[in-house]
C-alpha cells in the first residue's frame, strides 16, 4: 500500500471528526473518499498531509510511519495536496504560483542563494522548468505571466493542481476539486485527473458529487459521522444500503433544518 491509516482518530472537544478510520490506498490509480457534509473528509486529509495531529492511530506512507512527521517532511516524501477553498496568490503570476509548490523541494543552501552561486542558478532553472511542465500538464502553459487572480475560476483550480504537481509527487490529495465548477469544467477536470494518474501519480480525492466520483475512481471509501462505512469498488458503493442511507438520511436532515439539499 502507498498510503495506509489504521484506527486513525481526531477529536475536537466533544466531537469525534475522524473515528478509528482504516484507509488503504494502493500505488497507482484514482481513489475517492466521499461522504455527506461534516463526515470528516477534510479532517482526514489534514491528518494525512500533516496539518492536523491525530488523537490516536497511525499513518504510513511509502513504507514509512509518518504519524509524527511534520507537513513539510511529508511533502518531501512525495505527498502534495490542494484545498477545499481556493488558495491561489491572486497578485502573483501563474508561474510564481506554480513555483511555490517547489519550496519544500529546493535543495540550494542559503549561502548559495545569497551569493547566487552556480548551484543556485541551476536549482532555479530546474525549478522553473518543473513549474512550467506542471502548467503544461494542466493546460496553463500560455498563461504563465498572467496574474493568477485574473484567471477564470476553473483555471484557478487547475493552477492549484499544477502547484501541487510541480514537485512530482507520488500521491496527490485533492479536496473537492470539482466544487463550484460548471459541467464543462468538471469534464475537463476528470480528463486532467486521469492524465495525472496515467503518468504515475496516485490520486486520492474527496468529493461530494457522487456521479463525478463514480465514473472516475478505482476505489471508494465512504465516511459518515467520522466513521468508515464502506470501502470497495464504486459500483458496489452505489448499491450499499448503508451508503444509500447515509446520503438520504443526510439530505432529509438538511431539509428538516430548512436548508437547500
Ligand atoms: N478545527 C475544528 N474545530 C472544531 N471542529 C472541527 C474543526 N474542523 C472540523 N471540525 C468538525 O469536524 C467535523 C468534520 O469536519 P470536516 O471539515 O472534516 O468534514 P467534511 O467531510 O470535509 O465536510 P464538507 O463536506 O462540508 O467539507 C464537522 O462536524 C466539523 O464541524
Ligand atoms: Mg471538507
């Protein structure tokens, strides 16, 4: 397994956001974590990427126990992520945004940077080439010198993926990448995610949108109230009574609360 969690938990005061979750993600392919609002999906991603500390349980990545490893060391080990809410630097160029994805991987030392020694210039050239390749992967190579804030919404989301891909990660974590996208942008995103998996990066995505996940994923893990209620192929998830109940139950609860489903 490339990524494994065992009995992973995160408590917030009285609330159990992630409750003894076992997750097993093999090397290669596209894998999804789904579940209703508040199921614990983002918290699980935060635990995996090192932005939150587990209350209990273990995480292993590429054969290494990373439970206590800081986030930057996980990035160096080959993990990259995007966020549920858009996080581009609006006044920076598209290329500079992609370059920020490489900071954990730049190897030049501080004296070399200050003196602009040849080693630094080589590292800089190498970083720019990697950032440009990541922009090409997401189809933004012609927008490198545009201000990121001037991009259309769907392109800003693609830029976040480019930034995460710039370091050549083994595992890419995408938190609701299709959120707020129109159907054409969603279709293009699905094509991009397939291309990323085809070039060898394992993809783990969190999504709300069941149809989007169903056509795309090799495996699905379903969370509800922090608990894993299903793990297996997407076709079986759709027919699983517990999964159906979690989704229908959630919609009914939302309707009772007077919000749009
Ligand atoms: N920092 C925090 N402090 C307290 N409670 C939190 C915190 N982060 C998350 N929670 C709670 O933990 C639960 C899981 O939240 P989380 O954001 O992981 O869910 P989610 O599945 O990503 O939901 P969504 O689909 O809305 O993005 C929720 O009840 C949420 O309110
Ligand atoms: Mg979330």
